[in-house]
């Protein structure tokens, strides 16, 4: 074994993990940051940032195409796909270069851009080197799940990484998976002029979503894509220059074939622990390979913490950033265990940038019912507000859930324009001391804005909460 390099802290993963590494280095800890992939992790390189750089032009295309609803008739003369891709790559490359420069210039921080695996307790093999430290943070992320579909590997497929290298959009595309990635890229490619078929295995799009929202998204996406749920893919074959996907329909067991120039695999994510081998240092994983953590984000091994996609919980970059701040506090700022803070997941927001956008936070109605909570549920359509009418937002709506006894906000779901921006206001309310509507009900809402649709829901819920005075 080569000579051991010793650090105070080793962080594995340069996405949200880089936040912990930088803070530790600033605090004077001798820190190593290790990542076999490009600096910045999934979000910067092949996740949130590049996908939203692509989806924004798709949003603009749909806005132009649907402008006839308000009396504006416009035509798109050209979609410059190469320029869209160049602009995306430029933003990603500049972001990564900035991160690399920042990390390399920081004292107390050494970056290793090589494959890593645990080989003994607190010993990490990184390329040809071995590193050790009394503390580790595992932020090793996840990668595309490749299900064992016969013919898939041989026929070839796109995923969220390889599609970013396309020079032209495929003429036709079959997307395997009806989750976040499938719905977002179904929107993007269909707007680029690709004939898109989405094959979802579950009974509805976004299988964990509120059923009303899933149904509305299915209706809207179906205007531009062929959307089929309840279809299990059995086989992928090459056919001339294209590919044929065979799938069984759950309703009647019929096997159907779908032909396209390309296939996009969007069947979920899998843990990277098979590459890192955390069991080599005594870190426990669950049956899916996700790293087990407690409420403080500690693993089963003393001094080793985990965050982000590596835990398989809330796989969003904003949640990983929050967890990075939590871990950094517990490692660097708390004097002992009494000063540790637990991660709080009661108000984790998310968004799906499809057409229309979907956003949510907290519990769904069925989750609250499963917990035995007595709830109040109210809805408001976008067209219940003057701005929604002006925008001709016929599809958009807000659904909110309160605990009847306390008035506490349990969750909300929104589908329509600016859904992520609207849901953020609910997130703020859920993080007030009382977690109720009081702050919103004492606030003025600019008229006319789409924010008033939230005001409509809030007012209806507030009226439902009013109790008759005791006699």
C-alpha cells in the first residue's frame, strides 16, 4: 500500500458535498474533496442546470403556440437547436470552471478527481493513493437506473447525460419512464419538433404525485406527446435506423410495439454505493444500496455522515444543499452532540418543469388521511383570479391541505404557470412558528397577479376553520 495521506475530513462528492468541504477548509480543517466525475455533481453537469437551460426555450415555444387563446397569432420561423445546445454547454462549462477555480484556490483543501472506494475502516482508495481521516461526509449521489430490459444495452439508448451531446433532435423518440425526467424531456423534445411517445409503467404520470395533478398533467402533455401509462417495457430491438420498443399494457395484457428513431431511458435513479463500497468502512446501506442515516444525517459508523442523493430520500439539489448546511453545522460548529441539529423534512418543496409546471410541498391528501389526521382540503382554479383569466390559464389550479384542529398547513400542490414560484410562498408559511395561514391572511396581495389564486384558497380555508362560539 502506498503511503497514507491524512486529513481532518474527507468529503466524497463535489455537488452539495463541496459546500461542506469549503466550509471545513475555511474553518482550518485539512480537507480532501473527492469525485470521480466532473466538478459540480449531477445538478450542474447533467441535471437541474442543463435541463432548465433546454426547457426554457421549450416553454417559449409553447407560449407562442398557445398565444392564440388571448388573441395573439404568431408563427415560429426557426428553432436553432444547435444554438440552444451551445448556450446550455456554455453555462455548464463556465459554472464548472468557476467551481474548479474556487476549489483549487482555497487553502486547506485538496481535490482528487478520481474513482474512490472504501477498502478498510476510515481508509479510502483514490486512484493509486490511499487517504484517511477521522471524519467523512458521503455525498456520492446517484446515477440512472438501467432496468434489465432485453435488448436495451445492445440497441443503445439516451439518458440524461448522453442526450446533452445531441447535435440535432431525433425525429421520433420513445421515453421509457413517466417520472420527472420523462415528463420534462417529453416537453422539451416535443417542443423541438420531435414526435414523442412516453411509456409509463405505473398507472399515472408522476406516480407519487397527487392524482388530480397527475391527471391534469396527462391531459396537457397529451396535446403534444403520445402519453401511455400502465405500459411495462419488455424488449428493445433495432429496426433499420430506428428502434422498436415492445410493451405490455396492464389493463388487458396486450403487447404493443412502438417505433422511434431513438429511445430515452428515464426509469429512475440508483445508488452509487456499488462503486464506493461504503460497507468497506462499516457504513450500512438498505436493500436498494442507499446509505442509512439518522435524523442528524449520521451513518451507522461513528464520524461518517451522508447527505443528498446518496441517502435516497429527497433527491433534490436544494434539499442536498440544506442537508450540507446541517452536516456542516453538526461537524464544524456544534461543540458536542447537544448542539447538533436534526434535518427537518416537513416542508420539502419540489417542481417538475414540464408543460405545465407542477410543484408541491408537504403531504398529499392521501398521506394525511393515512396518518389519521382530520383535514380540510380546498382548491382554486387559476381562472378564479383576474390575472388567471387574463392569461387564459384554463388548466392551472391550487390544492391545499390543512389540519382542521390546528389550522396547520400540511401540504399543497400546484399545476400551471409559475407553479414553483407560487409554491415557495407556501413553503415560507410552513416554516413560520405556527405553520398556519396567519401571516398570509394579514398580508396584502398585489392585484391583479396570479398570487391571488393562493389568496382564494387561503380565504376559503380560513372560513372553513371558523368555529361557532360556545353557548
